[in-house]
C-alpha cells in the first residue's frame, strides 16, 4: 500500500496516537524530524504550531499538509511517526514497508541556521539540562534580552518544549545567535567525552573483548527470564514499555528508555548513579534486560563502549574479596588476553562505560558510605565495592544504573544519586499491548482483555507487569471462573499456583478443590525454603539448601524454581524463585499450612517496632524449627529480614486466611488451626490500624483534624482488603475521626485505590481525601468511586489522570451530597472533559472549589466551562493556572463570573492572557461583590491591560490583591502602576 493511502486510511488512529496522551511531545518530535529532513519548511511549521490552538487541530493540520505534499512526504511522515511514538502508542498502526532513511545529517550546512534545522532532533535532546547555560551565553553576547530568556523558561513548558522554544527564538535572531548556541553545545560536550568517540580508536584486543561482551550480554538478555515458564519466550516478542517518570515532580512527561541515562531530570551533576525505583513486580529487571539487549545489538546507548550487567541477588553468593577488575571480568565476561590493557582502557575512558546493578534491595547488606575504597585494584568485599561505585569513590565518571524498590532506598543513598526515575508499571495501553503480544491468537487476547475490563479490580491489578503476566498466563482459568474471577493479589497468585500444579498432572486433577491437597508436600517443602530465605534475606539457594528442606528434582520441575545464572559459581547448580513475590507467596503458604512454625510467627510478621530496631532477624530465627536456628544465627553478616518482603508475605497471609479460601485448606490442615491464625491476623491488623489512629495529633484551634498516613498504613489497608472481611474493615474505620486524610507520596496505584475504597467506605463521617503525587491514573479513579459518598473533597495532583477518568468520576460525585471540592492540577486533562465539569457546576449548587492547573485546557475548554459557571452560585475558588486559555478563554470566563456572588479567588497564571483578557477581567472586578484575589502572573499583559485593571479597582474595595509579576511591562511601567494602585503586585 502506498504511503499516501496509509496516511489517509489510518488518519483517525494516527490522530489518536499523537494526541490521546494530552501531551504535544509526540507531535513535536515528528515535526522536528520532518523539519530536519526538509519535508517541511519553516513556514509550514509555523502554520501548524499556532499558539492557543488545540493539539488535535494542530495534528489535523499536519496530516492535511503531509497528504497534499505527496507520496515522498507521506513516507517520511510515517517513518518519523514510527520513530517518535512509544511502542505502546504505535500498536495497531501500519507503517510503510520501505520506511525512509531518517539518519540525521551531521555534515556542516552552509549557515548555522540551516544546521539548527538539519540537526534539530539531536539538538533538542542535547539542550535538555543546559537551556539555562545557553540562555546565559546568548544574554552575554547581546543576542537575547531578559524577556526572551523568561519566555523560553516559562514553567508551563516541559524541558523538551523549552529546548524547542529556544531553537525557534535563536533561529529568528539570525546566524550569529545560532553559532553561539552551536558553539556552546560543542564546548559542553567536550568534558563528557575526553576523546571524541569518532576519533577514538580502541586497541584491537579491546574491540575483540567488546564483541565478546556484547555477545554474552545479548545471549543473557534475549529471552525473558523474569517469570516462571518464560525461558523460551523472546524478549522482543513480549517486551512492553512501562510508565517511566522522574521522581522529582516537574512538568516533564513520560520518559523513554534512553532518557534513563540522558540529560533529562538531573538533580546532581556531580553524581554518576541513576536509580530506577518501583514496586515489586513493576518490571525493573525486565527493563534493564531490554536496555542490555538494545546496547548489545548496537541500537541504543551507543555512547557507551562497554556495558557490565550485575545482579545484586547473585553478588550475595560471592564471598571472596575482589578488586574492581576481578569483579568486572569474573562476574560479567573474561577477556581472552591482555586483561591489563583492556582494564586500563576502561580506567582511561570512564565516561564511555556503563554498569547496571539490578535489585539493590536484595543485597544482604544495607547501604553505607562508611568504608571507603578509592583504588580499583584494591580488594574488598563485593558489597563494599558496590557501595563505593554507587557513591563515586571508585570509578568516578562511569555511569551506573541501579534498580531497587522505592521503600528500600535510604536518604543516605539518595544523596549520591544523579537522578531517580520511577517505573510505574503498565498504562492501560500497555496492558492491552502486553496481552496481545502474549497471545498470538487475537480471539484469545480479545477474550482475556474483555474479562479484565469487566472486572475493574482485576484490571487495576494488571497495571503491575508481574500480575498482568500471571492473569494472561492463566487465561483458561480466568475465562472459566465466571463471577468468581480474581479480586485480590492473593486470588491471582492462587490462580498461578493452580495453573502450574494442574499442568504437572492434568489427568488426575480437576477444577475442584483437591488440586492443592494432591501437591501439598511439594507446596510445604517449597514454602519452607521460601520462608527461611525471606527471613534471612536469601534469594539464591544451593543444592545443600534445597536438600536441607527436602526439596527434590521433582519439586524443582514445578517451574516455581529456576536455575540461577550465578557466574561466580562453577561447582554446583543454584536455584531461585522465578520472582521475589512468588517466594513471598510460598512463604505465606508455609505459615498458613505448616504445623511446624511457632505461634508467634504471625504477630512478629505484622509488628513494625522490631523491624525499625533491627530485631526482625532474631525474632524470626526463634520462629524457625529448632534444627535450623543454629545455621541461621551463624549468618551474622546478613542484614535484618527486608521489611518490604515481610510486608508482601503478611499481605499474602491475610489473603490466604480469608473466609473465602477456607474450603481450600479443609483437607490440608486442621480447620481449628487455620481459624486460630485468621483470628491472629485480624487482631494484628486491628492493633496496627489503631496504633496509627492514636498517633494523630490534636488539631490546632480553628483547624481541621488531619491524619497524614504513612506507607505502613497503606500496607495495613491492603492487608484488610486481601482478607475481604467487611466486618473487620468496618470495625477498624469506625474508630477513625478525622476531617482530612492525607496520603501523598505513598505509591498509591490502582491496586491501592481498590483497597482504600473497600476500607474507607466504612467511615462514619465525610473526609477530605488527598492523594497528590501518586500513580492513581484513570483505572485508580474508577476504583475509588465506591468511597466517593464519604468524601467531601478530593485532591489528585500529579496522578496521570485523563479525560476518560474524569468523566467517570464526575458521573459518580454528582450523586454524592457531601462532595464540594476537587483539585486535579498536573494531570492530562484537555478540553474534552470541560463539558463534564460544566455539568458538575450546573448540577451541584454546593460545589465550592475547582482547581485544574497545569493541564491542557485551551480557549475552547474555557468557553465550555464558562457555561457551567454561569449557572453556579456557590463556587468560591477557581484555579486554571498553567493552561492555554488565552484572551478568548479569559473573556468567556470573566463574562460568566460577573454575576457570581461567591467567587473569592481566581488564578489564570501562565495562560497567555494579554491586554484584551485583562480588560475583560477588569469588568469582572468592577461588577463582583465577592472577589478578593486575582492571580495573573506569567502572562503577556501590557500597560493597556493594567490601566483597565486600575480603573476597575477604583470601583471595588473587596479585592485585596491582583498579582501581575512577569508580564509585558518595563520596570518603570510596573513602578508607576504600583504607585497608582497599591493592590497591584509586580
């Protein structure tokens, strides 16, 4: 099919792929490439990127233009689209069979301005992180004014948008300004590459070693090794991008894989270590595996000549002291000859070497910077080498990427980080993409997806890649369970247990409850191994460990254990559970089903105090059978059992002891023993919740009583949900008396939202629920709906929520009498949901606060919102800062608010408001009897607009302040206006 036909046929899909995220980044990447290839001229670009116009309109303009330019331009466009879109966004799109060559032209152009266009995509990448430096150089050279710099630095722009605005401004200033920018970029890159890579000629033996290392890394990374039974599955066939974001809250959108080691989001220029954090099962190991494979194939991370991958889990088994050279060559790839020469080359070129360390949280020792090692030839324990590499005492300049669960990262470690990137699991498109890749039969994939979407609790669970894999793997069980489909994480893991156990003996087993009894011995043996490992921070087991627990070759064949790729072990096979969460699940099964554990195991599992004082290891050693205590006590170098893994185990214990699963244990252990353990868990959860409630301080007089929940509180809530005992949840919540519940920065995702709603719906009095800076998303919003009747306000700042989630939320809260406030700034809302907010304002005449700052709302959305504002007489606070409503949107809002007797605060900061908009707001000021504060900073209001505001203020004594900083006014104008009206703040 011709490229023209593909563009025309897929127009709707292309528009959705470019615009559905709410971010202009994908469209702008395509424009960068087309400008660089000459498919668009500058005038075309300006006609497409019209300020104040909606994203969809700009994208349609591009499609129209590309189509009219003919087949060659359409081919370039499709190739650019393929390159610019993330994998999940490109699902379902067809690209031209002979995609055009998009290799960037590095040759010198006849003018500097032409170079800016020809190299625009790479310049956008290089400028991130050094925009301020370029602006300073342009300011010093006289090519830019302070106002120009401020315009580029507007906080509503992402780092890539700032880079593009800078390039656009520089182009308009001519060749001299362009040469200043190019010279700065050239000088900036020099320190990062001591020898230009193109001029670098590594020794012949080094190149041989590079080839051998690449081959070794590729062999290890080409098959998915994270989950049970996937060793045959090509990573290319199954890998799906997760949601990567910077840990530091800012305007930057989703990150790509190469952004992990790129310039975006750097907080400490001196540091070399990047942390990729995320929950257990969020896909950290698979992400690293993908990076390794792309490097080995030469398609990514090509700034690095060598990449050395390490697993902290496997480094635990290295008991010898090593030097850095021995660590690299023994644990990654041994050079055939000239080891010293190769290692010296590594020392001489540290900026071109990358180390990755997977699973820092699984290392037996806690991070410390007490023991310093600075010499790469000095031998030291492996964990000491690792800690010194991370903090830069060793191999300064070598970039390191470390993965860990968020809760295991100490403040001490964070001070040594270059930046932190958070992996937040699959997006809804990611779930769809993963399932379709997992099931080549589209009919089966469609049925699995339909089953997931019919059960929102299950869909929420599938945002975790490991749970999505389990659900997808067990599609026959899932499709056959009808109304009994999984609700909890425990349900999902029981499903995978049943799947693999029945797979071993399909003729004997049935779908009844006897499947567990048939394999009880194996489950208990693996459970003991898992339990002893969890309580001693052991994740790799030798043949001796397996023998001590009675685990046989038949048990190993159940695929829950896999061979460990432990390169340092040459004498015996080692095994590990296919995923750490599976080890926690088997440990929980052992606690529930075994009669050999001490009765204090469950109370110790739910206690927090002992973990904080490092006593957990001692407590759990006492809970093991006596024959194992001596061996466990001898491992003095190990740190206390990891709190995150103990919490996951406790969560599984809660779920397994739920009344819903009691029949499963009937023929496996005495019912009385199970019921006793269930009562123990209920008491522990009640006690833990009450402890949190008692810690709530008394409110200051005149303020509301607020509880700032900690992550442990969320864990207890999840345990309550796993038990599915509404009586226990109701009893726990009946004692909570607060006006405001704050759960910011608590890693709240869709799974946690389901648990929160299940528990919070039992509160006696309405509360304000604050969930800012989490990962709620649209699915999480849907999970929260059952508790909306008990919320009077909802704060969801920075949660990746789109129009789809908002529509469902508003449809629910309209029915909730107590609901009065909502804050949704820093999300992905567009004009498409403004009609829903308009309906909310028309319908709820008790609504008092609407804050929608830093979204993607334009003049069209403001006009729709204005229709609702006309009919509302209770709204007191309206925040729309950091959008793009412009003068037309401002005029519509001002007109609709003129008759309001309730509005006291209005913010239109950073909205491209000019003097026409200011004059419209002046009419609002003149007529309003309630307005007190008006925020108009970071706009483009001129003297004319301010004069209108001054005239209006003469007729209004209620307004206390009008904020006008960073508008189009000279210092002299601002000073003069301030003298005329003291309520103006410049």
